[in-house]
C-alpha cells in the first residue's frame, strides 16, 4: 500500500479524535483517554479469543483418508 496514503489516513484519524475530544469539557479528557485505552484492550482480547477458538477448532478437526474426523460444518437451509 502507498506509504503516503497510510500516513495521511493516520493523520486524518488523529484529527478526527482531536475534533471529537474538543466537543467535551477539559475535565472529561482523561475519561476519554481511559475509554480509548479500554476499547483498544477489548479489541485485542476479542482478536486473541477469536484466534484461540479458531485454533482449537482446527486442532479438533482432522482429515484422515479423505474423511473428516471430529467437528464438521453442515449446510443449513433457512426458509
């Protein structure tokens, strides 16, 4: 991807955060920072948990002689 594009997108993101923060009183700036940090942590935890569950699924599922052993996926028709 173009490095200049990435740089401009990061700058735009920073300006957007600053604009939103400026809508709140100064006493709330620390709260906004804590919320932002917590949201980052939550996103990281979500990615880790999703990856962990995906790895567990693939470790429990194996293919032997063309036949799936363990968990499998079935097609479901919703009407």
